[in-house]
C-alpha cells in the first residue's frame, strides 16, 4: 500500500524550476519509495553500492556521462567529490529536473550543497509520517497514546513490523552506524547510554554538563554526539524566543525527538498503562505535537520561525509560531479535560508580550474543538493541519 506523502505537491511545484532537487531526511523515512513512485521514468542509482560508489569516486566524468539526466542519486553524500562535477554538468545543460539527490545525513549533504550547488538546488526534508498522511490512509490511531508508542516510520505500517522490534533494529542498524560515520565513537556502550539519557530529557532544556556527567563523558564529547544525532535526524533542538519585553527569559534550547516511537522505545515504555502512569506522559505528548508541526512544515515546504518561550519564574508557552504578521502561541496538554488553569501560560504571555496580533491555542488529548474567548481549543488529531 502506497500512502501519499504530503511533500509530493511541494516537489512537483519545483521540479521544473531547478536543475537539481534534493530530498533529505532520516533513514527509513520513505525517501527512496517516494522518489521511485513520483519519478518512475528516472534511473535509480544507489551510492551505497560499493561498485557504483567506486565508479563515481574514481571516474566522476565517466559516471555522469553514463548517468547524465533523469537520474535519482541516492545517498549522494557518500561521494562528496561528485558535487562539483554536478555543478558543471547542470550549468552546461541548463536542464531543469536533471538530477534528484537524496541522503540521510543532513550535515554532509548540506555542507556539499552549500559549497558547490548553491542556487541550483531545491531542498526538501522528508520525515516520518505526519497525522494527515496517516489519517488520509485510515491508519492514524484513535488514541494519542497508541500513536505515541507505535511511532510514525513507514515500515511499521507498510510491513506491519511491531514497533519494539523495528526500533530495536533501528538503533542497532542505523543510528549507531550513521553517528559513527560522522564522529569517532570509541565506546558504543557509552553512546547508547547517552542516547537513552537524551530520551529522558525530551521536552526539557538542554543541560550539556548534566548529560556529560551522567553519561561519563566530557562536555565537548556530549556536544559532538548531540550534534551528530541532530545531523542524523534523530533529535532536534527548539530555540527559545527572547525578545526585549523581559530580561528574565530562558535562553537555552529544548530537546525533542523527531519520532515518539523511538522515544518510547528508549524510555522502555511499550504499553498505554505504563505511559498513563509515567512521569514522562506530558513530555511525550508535547514532543509528539511539536514534532508533528515540524513534520508538517517540511512536508508542505512552508517553513515558519518557531520557538518556545519561558521565563526564569517558570511561566512558559510550549510553541511560538511566527507566520507573517501573526504570531501563534500554543500550549500542549495531555489531558482530555479542559480546566481554566490550562490557559495560564498563554494569558501571561499575552500580557507580558503586549502583542495585539496574537492567536492563542490549547492543543489537548481529547476530541472536541472549542472556540473560547481565551483561546481556541484544538484536538490532538487536528493540530498539524490547522496550524499550517
């Protein structure tokens, strides 16, 4: 079963406007399936194949003579010398949609594109399924806790792989390998421990010193490992919003995982009862919703500025979105019952910021939409679609 990816429309819009399209994202997010399905007339070439990689590395001119146009080059970051030759090729031909590049390491792919292909490439990011994609296929779970645990990677749905088995293999097969290619890891046991400790910090301010101490590594090592996990699309950092209306603002980023199935696996939470009783329940819900917004932004190719806001007294808004002149302030609450105190952070932010063009939302674990004077109440399932 092919589930239509929302990013299809955005790619189709630019395929005839740029000589190169690049699609990046985590391993197993569906990049190869998407591109083969969208462009069946293109030849597919994987640079994971040692023979093909050797051909591209030792004879780039001959390689691009053989694969001169209408080609998908997968894991292209494995042959960094190829990028300069691609630049010459597309500059000479002036053909639009000549090459489609894909890769799963953000750092290396972007570094090479920035150096050699700036202005010649349209960049896209394909992440695991978003709510709308699953809902349109009738595969979105009815309960948000079930969605948290199941996760959003295509193989879980396409091949009906149990989540626990999928994520166990994902950690062993992909995460450790990709991170090891970015930085030298001498002790994989320490890295596994670091990854699990990052999971306990989901939705929290990043404290490198604490992470390093508890992991038994140095602070520079912790910083390098965190950066490698970002480049491999395992986690991301949400920056704080600190405009001048208050000097007592937190200026440290918060940590989130792109996929809550992986997060639950690392936290050893594999059923609804465990999550209901877990101290991580609220953070897991917040993580899922913020990751959903990030996925929707990239899948629609509409990238807004996003932050969180918090002051030193603990007043907080989980997500701030700047969409043109309008700012949206959003709180996430795992509860299914709406109580007046849930709007406290939104009200305080509106007061202290003095913003007149502010829309306030409370996203919760229930099913009913409500238009209240204080804020719009949005069910978890509707969040991504309503905010873009």
